[in-house]
């Protein structure tokens, strides 16, 4: 196929393959921990990091990484201040991130609007080999952490009090998870776009929870779903000349609707039988 003759498309496909592992591994825990909005919050905060990078004329990926890591730490801190109202932290940081981004963009007199659009909606052309390599390193790091911390994170996810009683470093694990999620979001933005990266993280896990019966099955299925959605979305984006993040998200949403529709029909069939 013609698309495989372009170097930028090869880079994008490799990066998408790495993302197909990264997003589900983190996304499943986000869903199970009822922190789906955290991914959305960090993706919105990333806009402040992008705007800051253009404002000070510095690499926006670096500034975004710093801002999102700080926001991830702040999320955990505010969550402790309001233990019964966890949504407070997401609301505060989401509003603060968007407000900061708008102010910085306005101070820059609109000179970066075109460049920021690439980060808002994603662009397969902007991916370089350095970004691909960093995504590869991140994927390996997350897989290794998952293998070593799967059981502690499993306990922490379903019963934080039990994890604390068992002597697990609850605060450290929760903070590490937030930071890794923030780093992943930052590095996936060039393809997925800041506005849609959270959906790409959450939807594979949500779909797999309808198909898997055990935790391990859910993880395995979510990676398969993530790989199919990322690659097919990227190819469709190239063929249709549409934003990759939006195309990938629509494919995931179609899969989500299809899985739930099939399950509903199967339940109705069993009831009639």
C-alpha cells in the first residue's frame, strides 16, 4: 500500500502500537478506580503546558510533561484534602488548566493557534523518531511496573483500606500511578490530540470489561481492543484525511456501542428462551 511508503506513516503506526499497550494498561485501572475523569483532567491541563511552551518559545512536549506531572501530584494532594469529595480535585485542576491555557494563548496574540491545533486534535505528520523511541521506553516501563505491582495495585484498586492495613505504600502507589498516567497522556497527545486522548485511554478498558470475566482477561482483551482501534483508526485517518485522534475515538465508540448492543440482544434472547 502507498501509505507504508511514507516514513511519517511508519512512525505513526509504530507509535500507535506502543499506545495500544500503554493506554489499556492504565485505562483499566482508571475505570476500576472510578478515576476516568482524571485522564480527562490531565489532558485538559496539558493544554496549559502546550501554551506555556509556545509562550516561552520552548519545546512544548517538555513543558507539558512538567505541567502534567505537577498536576498529577496536585490531584493526589487535593484528593487527600477532600477524601469524601474526590471530584473536587478534577474540577479545580481542569478549570485551572483551561484558564491558564487561554490566558497564555491570548498573551501570545494568537501566533501559535495553528501549532496548538496540531496538539488539540493530533497529527500523524508531526511524529518523529525521538517521540516514537520515548513512547517505546514508556511502554516497557509501564509493562514492567504492571508485572511487579499488579497485585498491590489490584488490592489498592478494589479496597484502599485493606491495602493500607496490609502495609502497602498506598500514597506512593497512588502518586506513582497518577504520574505515569500524566506522562502517558503527554506523550500520546501528538497522535491522539489533547481533547481526545482521555477517551482513547478509557474506552478500551470499558469495552474489555464487558467481554472479560477475570481481571487478567480484561487486561488482555483491552490490549487487543486497543491495538485494533489504534491501527484501524490510524489507517482510516490516512485514507479519509481526517484527524487521527477523532477517527480512533469514533472507532472505539462504535466498538463500545456494538459490544453493548450484542450483549443486550443476547440477554433478551436468554430471557425469551
